[in-house]
C-alpha cells in the first residue's frame, strides 16, 4: 500500500502497486531510512523527513550500460535506466529536454586566471523553455502520468511555471501554476504563453509555497500534481541528469570542482546524488570532487549558515534581482550544507552589482547570455577563484541554469546602443566609429 501523507489522493494508479517507473523501486526517507511504495507522497510518515526515490540500479554490466547510454537519444532519456520513468518514456509526449552544451570557456578562463581547457560552462539555457527546470518537470510529468493526474501545478520563482505550462501543453494536461505577482515580465510572459492558468500571488515565493501546501490539503486541489510538492521526490531526480551529462561530456570523468546555484537546494543535492550513482555503477572513476553553492547576498540563508559553521538554515526575507533563486526558506538547505562540507567545497554569495557584472562577463567572453541566476553562479565562481577556494589548475564546471532574455531588466540600465547616427558615413565618423 502506498502511504498517503496528505489529502492528495491520486485519481487512479497510486496505491495499486501497478506503477511502472522503471528501475525506481520505492521511496525512502532521507532522515530515518523508512521505505514506502512509489506514490504521490513526499514526507515520511514516521519522522516527516523528505522522501527520495530509491532504485534497483543496473550495476552488473558497466560497459554495456555505457554503450546503451551513448547510443541513446540526445536528451535526458539516454539515462532512462537511472531515472524514475517507464522504459518506453522516449515515445511519450514530453519536451525531451537535456543534452545541452558543455562549453569549454577558454576566454572566460583567461579572465578568471584559470588554466586553459580547465573551465567549462554547462549551458542549460538551451533547454526547451530556456532553463534547467525542463529536466525536473519532465520527470514529474512522467510520475503524474503514472499516478493518473490530469492537472499539473507548482509554486514557482518563474522558470518552473513556464516549464510546467509548456510540458502540460505538450502532454495534454491542464496546468494551473502559481508565482509571486512581482516577477520579471519575461518570466510572466513565458509562463502564460502556453495557455494554462497562471496565478500571481501577492507575496514572495515562500508565501506562494505556503499557499500551495494549503491547496494540496483542500478538496480544491484534489487530483492535482504539484511538481515540486507532492511529486517532489520524482521532480528532484531530473537534476541528476545534469551530473550524468557533465561527466559523460567530459569523457566519463567527474570534474574536480562544480559551482551550482541554490534556490531550494534541490538541484545541488541531486547533482551530488547523480555523481554518487555514476561511481556506484562503475561509469566513472571514484575520485574526490568539490561542490560549491551559489546564492545572492539578498537571499543567502544557506551561505550565511555555511559561513557561521551552523547546521540550521535560518529563513530570510529575500531582496535581490536574482528572483529565480529568491527562496528565503530553502527546503534542502541543510542537505546542501552537508554536501558542500563533505566534499570540501563552500557556499558563497554575491551582491546584485556583482551579478550584473558576471552576466556581462559571460556574454562578453563566451557569447552566452545568462539570466540573473547564472550571474550569481559565475559571480560566486569568480569570487571563489580570487579567494583561492577554487583551484585554477583543476577542472571546473559552472552551471548556467537560465536565459538572459527572461531577465532583461537586470542589464538594461547598463547596456544599450553605442551611438544613434543618421544613415550616412559622415555621421558614422562623427560618432567616432570609423
Ligand atoms: C529553480 C532554479 C534554480 C535552482 O533551483 P533549486 O530549487 O535549488 O533546485 C537555479 N537556477 C534557475 C534559473 C532556476 O530557475
Ligand atoms: Zn523518516
């Protein structure tokens, strides 16, 4: 029997034991280890700890598995044997995100004082809705299908709302998503254009999230799959594909250092989980790696706890241009602290001005236009190189999770036309451009 920890009874398959989610064998509590059947549950009945997907991983034949992956589709489904999805997932209507570029960033490396060939940017702005969120939504969609949901929902800082709207449109689900009402225009338009319902909430993300938890417990939310709430264990697994791709693109090798932005902290924890799985499967050599977390100073609860040497993350009221990372009470904060400390990494934060500088630095050096979250990540990477925490002689991957076209406001005040001239050569020369 699947255990229900809330009133969100799924309409059909849940609890029948007939759920086919590939090699996923159940859910396990991250705190006490208690096991549960696969179902739309997210908190442990025993201790209220978060649940995560457990697997019977195909450990027997690493060479065979590697070949199978390499011959798979150029999207996240090449890793289907390691994800909570049915074997025939690639044939279902889904946005098929992933297999984004790993850019060798030599120009940027030169500016940062990193050795040539050692710095890479994993550019997830190349996903269908231009953020890494397509990866996590793709998993949640398959779980929603398996559990018989027909409405997809979420609480979002912007990118998730767009990713859910698009995936629902493609898969024929209804969608109704919730965002803080003061988001960037680019995020609002991107979330609305796919035709689902988009609800602005007067408040910050933490208010939106609280509202969604209430809705889940109410008959009004019955039959709704909230991708980052009651489907959160499945949703989170999508971020593992970032780790898989980075390692595969480096020739099945774990990078020495990875810099990852933190909102709820889910992505960072699952990238670590993905690396651990690759080691266990024998697909990469087991070697030390360091994970670094990045926050904006105006929303830096995890960074503050890291610097203070504390295990508890004290909630903050966010005030930053990095709205996609503006979660003042991050669910996975304590796990992020564990991972960054265990691997010998760190959590650091940067100011809004440093975020804007980093956005422009990446654009100017590598032709990659990132959103404010990417400015946070690169800004923190730069700061950590300068502080000596990131070793410039080792391989470093900076994860760019979003697209600058969605946060034009951040750079608009300090960018623009070099000159406006009349359409003749004299005018061109007068402007000093010849
Ligand atoms: C959501 C988001 C993140 C981080 O999300 P987590 O909640 O920490 O998994 C990072 N970058 C962008 C652009 C995002 O939208
Ligand atoms: Zn538990």
